[in-house]
C-alpha cells in the first residue's frame, strides 16, 4: 500500500489519459488519405460520396470523444488542485505547456464581516477553473487574519496575501449610503504596487483584473481578457440600477457608455468591466487610484492614465454578452443570536468558523 501514494496514482492517471489521447490521434490518422498524391488524383464518384459521409460521421464521433476527454481532463485538473494543492502544479506543468499563456492577476480587496468566508470560497472555487491565474487578496485590516490565511493556504490557488487598512476618515459608517465613499482604494493600490515590484516587464506576460469579492464571474470572461493588448472592456450585469451597463460599440470601437449614471465620464464603467495588460503598469509607474477625485471617478482616474477611449478593446461578442454580474451579497442578519442569549439559551459556538 505504501507504494500507492496519491501522487503516484495521479501520475498513473495522467499517463492513462495521455495514452488514450494518443490513441484517438492515431486512429484519426489511420483513416486519413495515405498521401496528398492519392487525394489529388481521385475524383469523387457515388461510392466516394458514400465513403465521405461515413468519414464525416467518424470525424464527428471522434470530435465528440475528444470533447468528452477534454471535459474529463478539466474535472481531474480541478479536483487535483483542490485535493492535492501542494503537488498539483508540479504534476500539471509536466502534462501541459501553459508557458506562453499570459497570466491573469486578479486583485481582490476584502474585509471582515459575517459573509466574508462564503464570498471568498465562492470566488476561489471559480478561480480554480482558470489556468495561469494568480490571486492577489488584499485585506482591509491592520493585520492578516487567520480566516483568510487558512482559506488561501487550502484554496489550491497561486496567491499573494496582503493587507492595508482603510483610514477611518474613508470608512463608511454603518448607516452611510454606499455611494458616499469609495471602497477598496488603498487595497487595489497595494495590489498594483505588488505587481510593479514583483513582476518584470517582458518576462511576465499577463493582464490585471479587479475582482471584487461579491461579484459573479463566468469563466469565459477570463479567457476573453487573457489576450488584452492594452485595456479591454465588456458589459457588467445588474449594476447602476440597470439590467446591465455596457460600453457602446460601433464598428468594433467604443463610442460611448450605456449607463444612467454620469455617462459623460471618460470611462463610465464598473470596476468589474475592464482588464489591463500589465505592461502598462510598468510603462506608467505612477498611475493608481486616488481618494481625492469626484465621486464615481475611480475607474476613470485610473484608465485615463493608461489609454484613450479609442484604444479600448471591446470583448464579449462586441459587448453583447454579460459574463460578469455585480451581485451584491445581502448582509447577514444575525439578530437571533442576541435573542437566544436573552432567553437564556446558548448562542452559536464562536469557535465554529462560518
Ligand atoms: C461598487 C463597485 O462595483 C466597486 O468596484 C467599487 O469599489 C465600489 O462600488 C465603490 O464605490 O467603491 P459595491 O458593491 O458597492 O461596488 O462595493 P463593495 O463590493 O462593497 O466593495 C468593493 C470591494 O472593496 C469588495 O471587494 C469589498 O470586499 C472591498 N471592501 C469593501 C473593502 O475592502 N473594505 C470595505 O470597508 C468595504
Ligand atoms: Mn460589490
């Protein structure tokens, strides 16, 4: 039994998977015409047409089989990352060559509240499906919390854990409307600094994305943004009290903004609606978010430093698809904890992490 370590089992699994792929490719080759010469010399007659139909059907079937194998492989990869995070990357790197795939660096500001763990678990388990992904989590606090630290350690993701506290003057009071003060400013800036200090222009290829912890992300948006040359943009669902906000695209170019609120802004879009090639961070080393800007101008302040509206790259089917949603999570209502105490009953066990 000692010989059957999880790691060996997995290596064996991948070998079997690899061999079945070889088999598929081999059988595909065996019914291709033997040479181009043979192909050029023959003209189709009735028999050939029949044969072609059979071949079409075979191609279709092999294609379906390939799709099945791909989706199985994706599942094994996800489970591997989740169950054996410490060896997953090593095994997977041997299997495929993702070296030329640009990285996605996602910056997520986050803060302690009852729903935090649920938010971060949901996000991390989405991100597990994304290849070449580095999660930069920045806690809005004086020190790193155990909750976030443990969560990241067990996430199976490549990550960087940072923290910086929002000054009291910029913190929303419980009764304040949420548009009064911007959130995540210092946290996102710290993420930008980390990229500028720890990555190198040219050596590290990738794009930066601001992934707030309460949004919902379709995996497709990550594959779309991966190819960003400067700054790419797309619609965001359920934001600005509209079904969606979106860049307006005419002949492949962004000409304006579909938004009720301040469409006159240079970049009238939500934080979740754009990605930036990290090269720009090195070319413009001073560009970052600022507190001292008009309300609603955080995105515009940053993007103005990097591009013009004409340079924006619309994604998601020319901005006709919603692939990210500004789903704000309802605050947890824990009032009955107090009531339990009041009636002499034990409240929930505080040593149980939620
Ligand atoms: C909207 C936008 O979608 C945000 O990108 C923008 O930062 C925010 O408004 C703003 O006006 O500043 P909204 O859902 O209202 O988003 O904001 P939150 O999701 O509450 O906050 C944005 C991010 O900052 C989240 O990742 C959140 O965890 C984090 N945050 C929030 C902190 O780090 N500290 C806080 O005190 C509050
Ligand atoms: Mn939000």
